[in-house]
C-alpha cells in the first residue's frame, strides 16, 4: 500500500494537482482553435463544405508522409471504408488482435466479415508477426477463384496472387472455408508493432494490410510514420486522443484511385453536379464537418509541442518507476512512440485490481486495458490462437494519467 500511496502522490505532484480529480487523458487547446472556429461561423461553412476540410487532409498527409488523406467523421468510419476498399466482402475473414479497442472489431463486422483474433508481442502489445505466420501456416491454403465474383467497389484494391485466365489465388481458412481478406494490426497506446516483419508475412499470402493507427499519430517505426505501411492506414481524433477534432478520423493511402473512391463513398457517393442529385454507389454519410476540421488544423499546428510534452511525461514516469514494484512500459526497439496512454505492468490480476481500486478511490483516474475481443459475447465464436500474451497483458496492464502537462493550463 505504501507504493500505491507514493504512486498517487507522485502523479499529483507531477500534474500539479494536490486535491482535484486527475483524468486519464484530456485535450489541450492552446493555439488557433477558437479563431478557426469563429472563421467557420463567420463564413457560414459549418458542415462538410469549407476550406478547413481540405487543409486538414493536406496537413495530415504531409505530416505522416502519406500521399493522400481523406477525412471521415471518426476513426471507426475511416476503418470501415478502408476495409471495404481493400476488397473485404461479407463472410470473409480478417486477421487482427484480440487485445484492441472495440472499434477495430466493430469495423470488421460492418463489412460483414469475421475477425480472427491472434496474439500480440510482449515487446509491443501489438499484433505479433510470429503469431500471424504460425496461424497462417497451420490454417490457410491458397485457392483459385474467379474475379468476376467481385462486383462494383468490392473489386477495388484486391491484391491476390496470379492464377489461370479469369482466376486468381486467394488464401482460405481450411477450417471455416472462408477467404482471408485482410489483416488489421493496431498500434496499442501509440507503440508501433513490428510492422515490416508483419508485412513480409502477409505478402507471402497476398493479404492486404490495413493499419489501425487510431492511437498512434506522431509514432514512427524505423523512421516511417505509422499508418503508411499498408494499403490503408487510419487515424482517430476522438476527444481523448493527443490531438482532437471532437470526433474525427482520417484515411491514409498512397493510391490515388483508392483515395478518390474513399472521398466519394464517405460523401454519400454523389456524382458532382451543380444541381442534380445522382449517386452511383451505396455511399455513407461519413463526412467530417468544416467545424471539426477547423479544430483539427489548429491542433495539428500544436502537435509537435504536445508530443514533446508527452515524451517528457513518459520520461518522468520511467525514472520514477525504476524504484517501485511496477514496470513502466517503454517504446519498443526501432520505434519512436507518441506515448498516448502511459502503461504500468503489475505482477498479476490481484495487484492490478488493487492499483485500480486505490488510485480511483483517491481521485486519480486509472483503468485496465480493454476486455479481450474474443471474450465479448458477439465475438466469442471467432477463431483465435492461444492468445497467451494478450491474456497476460489483460491481467496486468494499468493505464495512468497521460495528459500533456502545460503549467498554468486549466480546462474551461
């Protein structure tokens, strides 16, 4: 209990908050947010038309190094469209991790596909290339199918291996008979997975990768920004992220055709015309508003400073936890992590519960990692591997307060 008291006191001292409640992560508005929002109001462009949407997309593309960026109403919507444009169809299967936020699995369900939940690495908390390769070797065979079975946008972005005339080879699950249509790794709490090794495994089976980089803006693997390794990547700007648009997401891709189609589908698939309302695909009302984008532009201007503050906080935590019974989770090898949510590892489930109960009772918000997707009732039927590391993390991870500390700053 003395260590828990020391932990709580250290957090209060670090956040310069001796008595009031300390949240897990709250936003920081320190730049042009109010100015840009007022500009929107003054211009009357507060919905999906306005200068800030395009500006925000360009800022995200330039920052991440992606050739194209397409704004969406949230990260889940962005992931849904990315999977759809990767050629994922109803009753396909998508490889992903069980240790993730529900949005990853939900987006897979939105296209009618079935998640296959595989284990994570101890070093990254993200999808393990070794686990993926082992599962594929044991469970997958390549089968030839005719491309004519794909219609409309469902054939956009397909990347199978070559076959006979009119046929192409795709990976199929030998147990379920379903096609393995994509893989979605998630960069947990901003720590990149071993993405190059994972991509090498997936390429052997011609499985497209869609990166769930919702938590990892400002994170890099071997000098390259997360979300830019696969066919698509997505970002999230929810209210609890490092930068926020209130609610918002972004689709990243280097493929011009796919970027144009993503923009088209997220804006109800309306054919451009001065007055006519003609739509040529089933589209989605996934547009980001000019108001949200205006806030996003201002937040992007502060991103590097906020990342500096986040790293400074992580370094303070790392130093403090050297002298405690808890392990502080640091960025993996070859990575520059954004440290979105800081993590400590307890000895076991009992100690995890003890930490959560004590800190929250004393006004310092902490939380466990998400319940494993494979334990939720709607996904309990899905295929998994042993999930050994995932279960280990679920019983031990505690997230601790991670907001950027700006002296004199107070929420209004």
